[in-house]
C-alpha cells in the first residue's frame, strides 16, 4: 500500500472524506498494478480510473465549495485543473507509449493528493466550520 487514509487527512465532511478514501484506494490499486508488473492495458485502465475519479471528486467538491460560498473557490479550481492536466498528460503519454509509468509518477500523484487535501481541502473545511 502506497498511502493510507488517516485522520490527519479528514476534512470533517463524511461524503468528501469517503471520496478521498476511494480516490486513495484507486491510487493504491494503481501502485499495486505497477509493483506487480501488470500489462500495459491493465495499467492504462488503472491510470484512467484514477483520472476519471479525480474528475468526479473535483466536481463534487467544487459544488460543495460553491454551496458554502467558499471565497477560495477559484484558486482551488485552478489547482484541480492543474492536476487534471498533469494526470491527463501521464495517461496520454503512457497509453501512446511515449512514457513509462514509474515510481516517480506514482509519488507525484501520492504527494499531490496528500498535500492538496492537507493544504487546500482543509481550507473549505475551516471556512464551513467543520
Ligand atoms: Fe480539492
Ligand atoms: Fe478533495
């Protein structure tokens, strides 16, 4: 397992915590696939799953931030956009054989998720008084 959801990643919102947990589970599956030397098809599917779930989660999270009139929404959305851009690039380069997926890629995603939740997601939690 690459990363474990622990209380320090909590944003105090049940649904959004569950989404973060699911996203982390998908990342762990991807990491496991990489560690197991899974086929390119399987890894392509796993990284696509990670990307697709990020889109679902970001959209739900942005809707929540809008509902609580979170003032940092725009900046937060920009951060989400940058991640989608980067992850899409990984997915496209890997699926077209232009890049190998490595531990560095996995670590980038892992660090991004954990830093983002701690530094950015927790800000809307604070704003909402969660
Ligand atoms: Fe976020
Ligand atoms: Fe989030």
